[in-house]
């Protein structure tokens, strides 16, 4: 099996994932997973597709991720790994799809409009 390359996105974060057969090492931006994503919640998000498909110890995952914040990056990595698991075995799709791991979350930050303080907040209105 050759290396599988997939891309995941969330908000402004973009993750490129390379999945190859191995012992289960996950490297994010040339650092260990636990060094890059320090909280347990983010580590769980990244590992979720591998746990659901029971492939934690079967593949080495190399990730390049940039843009956005730490949570957006973790969710971008999760989407990319989920897509890679589907390419490996089509039956994984039946496990990942009901969990919502194959859906690209389209929500983005709304832009600030001119003449306003923020996207929706206005300057204080004075009648007199």
C-alpha cells in the first residue's frame, strides 16, 4: 500500500494528512501529537476516526496543518484522517458517516461591515 494523501478544512485551518502503514505514530508539523495538541479533548478529536475504525496501531499519520486556531486545526485533521480511512476501506464510511466525521463544517467567521463596530454589532444610536 502506498501513502494516502488527503486534505481537511475547518474555518481557516487546512490540514494535509499522509497515512502510511506503521505502528500508530501521529506527527503534527514535525512534532508529536501530544506536544502539538496539549488538551485531551483535542487529542481525542484527532484520534476519533482511527478509534472508530479500529486502526490506532495500524497506520503512521503525518500531518501538516496551518491557519486558524488550535480547535479548528484539530477538526481539520479529524476530517482529513476520516477521508483517508474511507479511501482505505469503503466499509469505514458506514461507521464514520453517522458520527458526522465526513461532513465539512461550512461555518466561517462573518466579515465586519463598514459603518458598524463588528459583523452585527452597530454603533450606539442617538435619536437626539
